[in-house]
C-alpha cells in the first residue's frame, strides 16, 4: 500500500500494491475503518458488490462518510437502494445528488421527486 495525503491532511489517495486505480477518501473515512489499508479494501469490496452510491471518486470529490453510510445502508437492504446521479425534470434544469428509486420517480435525500427517464 502506498498513500498520498493532501497537504492539509483532510484527504488521502490510497494506491494498492497491484491496482493502478487509487481510492480517494476523506480523513473521516479512514478513521471510520481504522487504517488506509482496511479502507482501500473496504471501498473495493463495496464497489465490487455494486453497493456504493457513486462508483468513482476524484481529488475534487473524494468519498465521504455520506457515501459510506449510504453504501452500508445498501448492504443492509441487500440492494443498491441509494444511488448518485443527475436527473433532468425538464430540458433546462437538473437535480444532482443521492437519490432512491420509488416507482417511476427518483426521490432525492432532501425529498425532491423527479420522474425517472
């Protein structure tokens, strides 16, 4: 494992021994799992199971505890209940965030309902 912390110590980029793709998480996620190695493997396990609300993270938007909490709820439910995405209620507006599907609608964490495509 190789880790590269941000200058302010708020986030870390974790490189695996064999994986060319790093896992980028906030410090609070590492504290939740206990170490960078455990965090790396937990994120990959959640990704492989299809339980992460959003599958990718970047330096601009690392995985946060919100992602982990929603992924753990997905695991408890046994399905990918929470997702991350952008839905378009009209041609000129969009809603982006964590949502769950309820029938023909996507219901966002704040309660906004948008018809699914």
